[in-house]
C-alpha cells in the first residue's frame, strides 16, 4: 500500500479581498502592525463629535441688540436703577407700527438710552432670526449621547456632572431652566469655541450670572429657548433666541438689575425693566451677520441717528457675508 501525502495550501482568494482587508485594517488603526482584533479606543476627537456645536448664521438679525416680532418695550423699576441702556446695536420690531416700540428716544418717554437706531418693519431680520432659531433647534440633537456625560441638564444649569464650569459644546435643558449662582463657560484658550443651550421649556435665571473664562467669547454662546426667557437680577451672556418673549427684570436698589452681553432676539416681544444690553458687533461671533443695517430695503422705517450706516445698500443682507456664513460658520467646528 502506498502512502500519499498532500500539502494543503492556502485557498486562492481574490486580490480584492486583500485590498479590502488592508483598507479595513488601516481604517481601524493608525499602526499597520496592530491587530485587527484589538479593542476599539474612543479618542478625544471622537468624543468631541458627540457634542460639537453647530452655530447658525444670524443674518441681518445680528445687527440688533433687541429684536421683537411684535415689539420692544423699555420701562424702569420704581425707584429707577441708575442706567438703562442698549449699546452697540439696533432695536427693532417686526411691525411697522411705531407704538410697538416704547421707552426709547423718539418713542414716548426716553426711559432707555440707545446708541443704535430704532427700526420698524424689520421683517427680513425677523425671518433671519427664525431661520437661526430653527437651525439651532434642528441641527443640534437633544438629548445628547451618553459620552461624554454632563451635557444633559435637568432644570438647574449647574446640574450636570461638570457642575458650574462648562466646556464648549451642546447642552440640552429639560424642565424649566434655572440659574441662581455663577455659571462659568470655559473656552480652554479657544476664542472660536461655541456653546449652544437648548431649552425645551422656559429659562428663568434669578440672581445668577454667566461669565466667560479662558478666551471664551460671549458672542459665541447661543440659547435656543422653546418658550420664554425671564431674567431677574441676572448678568447673562450670549445670543438669546426664543419662541415667544424675553423679559429683563431688575428690582429696585440695592439690586443691580439684569444685563446681557449679546443679543435678545424674540419671536414675540422683548421687555426691558431696569436692564442693560451690550450688543455683539455684527461681525463678532460665529453667527457673524451682515453689516447692512437695512434688513430688507422695502418697508423698514429707520428712526434715531439719521446718519447711522448711511452707506447701507438696502438689500437683504450683505451677499459676501452670507457666503461666508452659509450653513453655519466653519469656525465653530474648529472650536470643538
């Protein structure tokens, strides 16, 4: 009997298999020598993708310190607080009726000082504001994934695992948003860092404050609030966009009143009682905006400083600026 020996060779596989395997191995690891069965490692860049904030373009609404779909009202507490001002931006109403803006120079008793211009019939700015509001709502998913923790806040804005100091990213607020102490937004040395807060209900800070640290820019903070914002004796920052109203309330002395460094953009009305707004410049912040003051060029009625932005073209925003901001400014992706 003869004994036969056969050598079993490797099966002949298509070359494409090896190409596919090579690409798969490269995709799974930067080190070609590492095992394909090595456990996956979630890198810091992967984690940041869970919370990356996508800042919208504010368009022509970026020119306003206070903008209300139905109007803006300035009142003072009794006794009045020392100064009630709106500086660095315009005040606007979506309505062309002059009575929808009160308390500013030329619009009844001058209870608020204004360095900008009152603009009636600011319909294009209202449209841009709503587009930005919708972009904040739709492009930043809530609730946030479990990793990293601390971006889902229940009521109190300091309730997350990060406590009272928050890194850049998207934060989801369930229940009524509350703030009764200091909240610090830490930019980590990145002036392009973006924070987006999405509130499913009201936001009612009381005797609190929001401060920027380590290069953070107040104009890169966005608050998308489904209903209303009511600030009581609170120093606040950011672009506040609401589905209904924004109310600033400052009690009589010794209270210091409420303040905002940013923009108050409400789909209904903005009411200021013993409050100060320092607006972001139109080009400051990832939302940018247009340098055109006349937001639609047909129907706006400007009041106040006649020479304010005399060179406005009257078009719906500056075309070049819109091209830069289309789809949200790319700087926010560098910031996270």
